[in-house]
């Protein structure tokens, strides 16, 4: 056995993508874990905050976006942009929150999608 080595080399083709400015390592596409992709916890948190703020406005717990911004110690512009996530179509919200299907776009782009008609949102969000 001279000339042979006892070393085994394993190559796993991983993909590194930037999501919201942070590098994220994704497994190969053929790995059966929801197509190798999982939901970004930042998306879920952003949607939860948007719905919380929407409920505060609807119930009268907060009368303006400025009230929410002051309570959360963020800018009113930030609240105004983020709250749009609470107005995504029910089918998009179901896919994001219940089935945990990751979006093909960033959170910033997701906020802009909320302004589109509900019939167009699924195609834009999930490609």
C-alpha cells in the first residue's frame, strides 16, 4: 500500500448569497429540505412587527405612525415603510408565514410589492 493515502476528500457544492447585506450559505439545490432554502427569520420578524403596528392603529392603541415610531424608538419613515408588509396579499402572507417559503426578493423589495395588486404579488415575490 505504498503510494496511496488514507485521505478522503468530500466536496459539497455550497452557494454563498448575500441577503440583507449578510452572507448566507445555502446547501445544494438537490438537498430535499424545502429545495435547500429556509425562511429568513428577518422576514418573519418584519411581518410580525408590521401586523403589530397595524393592529395598534386599528384598535386605537396608537393614533399615528409617529406614536408608534416614538414608542419603538425608530423613525416614522421606517414605520411607514415597514407597515406596508401588513398589506401583502393573503396568499403571499400564507406562503411566507405558514408554509415558510422564502421570498426571492429582499425585505426592501417586499415592501414595494405590497403596493401592487394582489393578483400580481405571488409572481413577483416568489419568482
